[in-house]
């Protein structure tokens, strides 16, 4: 089994966290985005979108991070991460869908404009980032209220929903996103940080430093602070 990733990618991290929970070896293959490896003929045969992550398991070629997470959990009986009970299971799926359609989409725009675009040498669109930040606020408030009365998103134990919703949030400070108004969300993230699989898949320090330097250079060039 092979998992194709780019180190530091939030969508890759949530899959990697699941891999760390499993008692089965998975070979990690680094896709060199800078060299255009994600657009190579060989990689497009695995993932025609030219994105990461992707999973190869025998003759199965699987892409979309949440689908990969669900497949891995089911294939290796990780029922604590992805319960078999229909109501508990659909609750996990519901939050993963919400992450993709609402919370993660808004958060991703802010982080792309403020972090990843400068890292790739692009010019950030701060107006777009601000609009996405406004969209994010009610979603963050919803999640904050939800985790007030429970340890994790779908109950008292970590599930796929936590890894999906948490994958971008560690970059909030770098992206100048203020989480102070959401104390329950921050407490939930702290509980997630206690998980070995989560700590083991954190963004490499060198990449975080490169992002910080790139964004600082852009803010300095624009006269920002």
C-alpha cells in the first residue's frame, strides 16, 4: 500500500494521522510539487486531478482525503475512528462533509492566500482572504459551541471527524486567524494535540519557517506589519 503526499499539506496530514493509528505498514511517497511531479503522466494515472493525497492499494487507485480516511479505517477495522453503528457513523460522515463544504473551504481560502500563495511566489489577494475570514467566523462559532459539551467532535473519543476538522487549524496563527473568541475550539485542539498520531504528523518545522519568512516578506513589501 502506498500513500502519495506533500509534507505539510493539511489534507495529507489528516490521512497520515489515520495511517499512524493503524497496525499496518503504509509506504509514504513524497510528490515533488515544485518539480511538477503531480502533473506527470505516471501520477495522473493515479489521480487525474493532479492533487494529493492519493492511495494505491493493489489495483485500487483512491483519491479525496476523506474517502481515503474512511477506506483505511474500514479496511483495517479501526472502529473507534469510524464506528460501525449507523447513527454514530453518519455523525462522523456528517462532520467530514461539513468540513469539506463549509468550515474547511473558508479556512482553506484564508490559508492559501496568506500562506501558500506567498510560499509559491504568488501575490496574495487579501480582499479574498478577508471575505473568507468573514465566512469562517460563524462556522468557527458553531464548532466552538459543539465541542463545549463533548471531548471530541463525535463524542468522547477521537474519530475521523476530528482529524478532518483539525487538519488546517494548526496553521491559524501563521495565517493571522484569531482563535481567541473560540475557547472551546482551542481546548478541543489541545486535546487533539495529546494524540500521538496527531503530533507525529505535524508540519515540518522547516516548512513552517519557510512559510513564515515568505509571508513576512510579502507583508513588508506591501507596507504591512
